[in-house]
């Protein structure tokens, strides 16, 4: 059993590293989203194209996270986390000095690879080096780090974009990375050595290809000039996915033990968690454009409003996570999904109004959603893992978080294009009434999707592990 679990040393330094790694991820996400309208104007792109700045990052995360999780679980936790942090920091530098949209996308992809390594290792650190009684706290600290990053991101992103240049939203990651790297080297226990299990590289390639083709199909779906490419992407996605499933079921040491999904309770809580994040990220992607086009806000003002959501999560996530460690988590999961549904419903019913009250109410609900779900829903997933280690269960959970973020951004960009009928219209030329048509349509679909997560969370009762 790891030393930290046995009590030889404090868990606080480990929680600090976990929080800082999560902070970088949260900071990058919120800063980039705030700057998207400005970047769309600078590059002369439509809303679907500029979404690739977010989509390519999350696609790398979702496509590679399970692979790096398997490597970390097999005995290289510290190495995966350290190399990921270094790659993330270096690629952030090159994102910041990008001179073209293509260059930016290349280094955003590299940044996503580094983030995949960190995202794979962080939950395994919590499961392996924290006592079981502090699992909810550990997962809550991960949410805390992300929330702090999301809280700082809007303000920093708004100020930087308005006063300097959007390039600096990436450069801000560099000094943070330089601070965390030596801390990580000192605090995280030394790897015990690779356990000799061979990595299923073929399966990893199939999974990555399936995810990338699927995201491409969603992103290009509404474009009339891309019908053949969309059809090809769908066919390839299904082919790669089928090949991945067949390959993994035959492997003695698969990349992912697919038998983990035979437990319907695990499937339901996992899908509810993923879909909640999917709707959250879709709404978060569209809100800065809504505030720019319909409300006339500057990047700084948009950042200050977006700050409401992560700040509320930041204040409440740890107390709620500790509370969930002492009681049943089901009620928290249902409440989290319900508040996500209300977030979208408010925008459907009240977004045409010119006052800011509906916007504030939506952001408050979004903050409550992550405060309620960060620790309780994540712990609920791990407690329902069967036929697989808890470490890999935590990595599957993280994989579906980022998969939800990837699909959410691409899907809501597609829904907006379909609902508005704007096609490839450049963002700066988009009239408010056309924008609002697409925005309300996307929010209506989001409301239905969030309602499904409420039902899924309600159906699954508490597990024996939670009651114990």
C-alpha cells in the first residue's frame, strides 16, 4: 500500500500538486473561451471554424487519455504527470507566439497531448495515494483546482484580450508550469517501476482514430460543401470503433477492459456525468458569443460575468464534497443535473430580454452544477466500478469528462449553425437576430439532454461502497 495511504507523511502536498495541475487545465479552458470572439474576428472565421481552437485540444485529451492512464496505472504515474506538464508548458509558449490559425491549431493539439497525460495521471494519484475516506475530498480538490483556473481565466482572459493581445492568454501558462514542475518532482512518490504489461498500441490507435473521426463528423455536419467528408468520417468512426471493441475483447491485457461497461449502474452514472459536462461545455462555448453579439459586452466585461460560475464552484465544491463523503451521493447527483437543465431552460425562455438577470441566473446554476457534481458524482462513478481497478475506473471517468467537453463544443457549434442557418458566415458579420435563433435552438436541445441526465441519476440508487 502506498506510503501516503499508510499515513507516513501528509496528504496536503499531494493535494496541492493535484490542485495545481487541475488549475492549469481550468485556466486554459476559460481563458481561451473568453478570447474566441476576438480570435474569430482576427482570423476572419465563422463560429464553427474558430471552435476548432477548443475542439482540437479536447479531442487530443479524449483520444489519448486512456492510453496514458494505462501507462500511469502500470507503474509510471510520476513520469506521465511530469512529462505531460512539461509538454503542456512548452506548447503553451508556442501557442502564444503563433502567427497563423494553422500554427495555433498544431500547438493546441500538442497542448492537448500534454493535458491528456496530466488528466490521466491526476485521478490515479488521488486513488492511489489518498486514503479511501478522503476520496471525495481528493476529487473535490481536483474540481477546486479546475474551478480556481476557471475563476481566474475569465478575468485574466478579458484583461489580456482587451489590453494586450489574445496571444498572451497562452503565455500565462508558462510561469505556472515552471512553478509546479519542481513541486511535482519533490512531492509525488517515486514510481515503483513499470510492471511489464505491454501497451496495446494498436487499440490505442483505433480508439484515437474513432474519436477524431467522430468529432470531425459532428463539426462539419451542417456544412453543405462537406457532405462526402462527413459521410466518410462517420463510416470511419464506426469502423474504427467496431475494430477497437473486437480487438479489446480478444486482448489478454487490453488498453481498456470493456467488461467494465457490463455494469448498468456504472454506465448510467458515467453517461450522466459525461452528458452534464457536454451540455455545460456547449453552453460555456456559446455564452461569450452571446454576450458579444446580443449584449454588446467587451472581452473584459464578458470575463467578469463568466467569473460568477467558477467562483461559486470554487466556494462550494470542497464543503459539498466533504458533505457527500458523510452521506449518500445520489441526491447531490440529481441536484447537479437538475441545475444544468435549469441553466439551459433560462436561456431558452429569457435570453431575448436585454437585461442581465437571466444571464446571471444561468451562470449561478452552472456554478452550482459543478459544485454539486465535482466530488459526489465523480466518487459515485468510482464506487460503481466492477471488473477493473479503481485507478482505471477513475481514468475512464476523466476520459468521459473530456469526451463530453469535446463533443459538447463541437455539437453546440453544429446546433447553432443549424438553428441559425448562418452556414460559413463570418462571425463579425452575424446579425443579432440570426445569432439568437441559433443560440435558442442549441439551448433547447441542451435542456432536453440535461433532463435525461436527471433521469439517469435518479434511477441509480446508492452503491454498497457509498453506504459503507
